[in-house]
C-alpha cells in the first residue's frame, strides 16, 4: 500500500477515468483493459509512467510506488 493517501478531489479525478473500477483513499483498482493496454505499451518500449499518461491517468497523481 502506498504511504500517500488520495484527497477527495484526486479520488474524483481518478474515478472519472473509464479505466478505474474504484478508488479509495489508499488504493486504485484498474480495469483489466487498462492493465492489458499498459502492459502492451511497456513491452513495446514505453516507460510505465508514459504508458499510464498515454491512457489518460496522471502518473504524478499515482506516484512511483503505485505505477
């Protein structure tokens, strides 16, 4: 579990993504589609942060631990 908790505003921003199933102050649950797309981007040579950003999720919001 990541040490930094999401604020209410950050949770709302994450929930607005079609790739987020649910989010709590501590955890984000992503769809299988998101995980597959991120994996394909990473295996094609993209960094994890850039892959997440390409799919519309702010990597700074998630932080390195969650990515």
